[in-house]
C-alpha cells in the first residue's frame, strides 16, 4: 500500500480530502481510520452521518476488492447502515467480504470509536468492475 495514498492501494482523492487512512485491504478484509476534526462534524459536534457511512462504504469496498482473485475494482450497488451512537474521537471501520459470486461481493462492516464502542453497522453489495482507463484529455484546439 502506498504512503502517498494514505495507505490505500489506489489513489482516491476524496479520501485524501477527508484525511482517511487505510490500515488493511487484503484477504477479504478492509480497515480504515479517521481522526475526526471540525470539518467532519455535524451541528451537534459529533461525526456527520455521511462521514460514518463513507467509512463503512470504503472499508467494505476494500474488503470486497481484496477478495477478488482477478484484481478487479468494485462499485457500490447498495448499502444499508444502522447508527448505534454518536461517533467522536478517532473512528475505525472494519469490514469483511462474507460472500462473493463471479460478479458481486457481499460485505459487512462496523465503525467503532477509540474506546471500542459500536458507532454503526452496515452491509453492502459491490459489483466487480475492470479498472477503467483515465479519461482522454482533448488536444488543444480540438472541438469536443
């Protein structure tokens, strides 16, 4: 995993913006961590639900993609989240791939705070996809 990508095996600019780090993405497991800062909070000074859901989505996606023997990426098809209590401090999301077919990965995950308290649980379905080539940049002066 690359230090330039906060430990993630691929470059995901959005996760750099959030400050999320990847601790594990192998063997059908994914673990990500985020030290909460002011920009991650809602108006009650706790983790915004979207931050918690993003952590679950990313941990489950890392679990799903690391379970694939063909090295394909994944895209989220559906995701369900249950919130247990407010997230504060440093949050850790851990996930595992519980089943895979030739085209899909089915994953479960949870987010815990620094004291080990359960913040949220989730499950998701991820579709395996081949890595897409980068978008073509038009040449200067070309009509597009």
